[in-house]
C-alpha cells in the first residue's frame, strides 16, 4: 500500500478542522521558522491561533516581526490585528465591532468564530470570579448581546437574574483542581485583576 505524504498545509488544515488549536499553532510556528518565502506563510492563521488561545503577548510580537510589505497588502491580517489590539485593551465592545466590520474570507471565518467564542467563555469565567452582582447592561456589553438574549443566557448558566432591578448574581464556575506552573497562576491572577480594574 503506497504511503500518502501530506504537506504542512494539509496537516494544518486537518488540525484546524478538528479544533486542535495548540497542535495547529505548533505546526505553523515550525513552518514560520523554516519558511524561506515569507509571502507564502499563513500569517492570518497564525495570528488567529494566538488570539483563539488568548496568547496576546505572542500575537503582539508576531505582528511586530511580520514584514511590513505583508501588512500593507493583507487587509485581512491588518483587520485581525485590530481585533487583537482591542482584546489586548480589554475593550469588549470594540472587539466585537471590529469583527463585524470586516468581510472575513470563508477559510478564516471559522477561526474568527472560535476567537469570539473563546473570548466570551473567558469573560464568563472572569465575571463569575470577579462579581457577586453585576448589571444586565454591563453584561450585554461584555457578551455582545441584547438584554433579552443575555437574560436567557444567564438563566441557562445558573445565574440569578432580578428582572425588576436588572441585576445579575453570577454563579461561580467550578473548575477541576489541577496543578499549574507558577507562571500559569500568575497569568490567571493578572487577567483577573485587570478585569476588575476595567472602567
């Protein structure tokens, strides 16, 4: 039986289809190091993977090392970095709006969906930890939902909604106890504190 060889692009597409984000990122980073022709590198995919995984530091440094010629001609890459900048600034409304403003290609749209879904999941966990009560209006901003949509979402997730006062009591997220490195704990604590400090 003949051996079927696959290219890095084929393997990457397979990993993306299976939502294996960490594996896909490891592969595309390896391709970046070995790539002799920068014009053929999947810059948008690599940046999207950093944002999906909330690795905003790596996203920023990747943008800085991306050739200026690529940035000038690749509107989708530039628009994706705009999303990343708003995520960095923890500007939820601007993050959602910047996603809506660009006509993403069919190949990239699933990654954009994953970015926003993971962004909302992290926001959900942070609000659960940070607030004993929060207004429906603020939650609508954080989740890009109407009040009707958010109230339904909150109740589905076990949050208590007082529709008279329009206040919400989040239900703390129970996470399994796992061993983390010191760096992981520091990153989690930093994100939590910065979320609390938002205006």
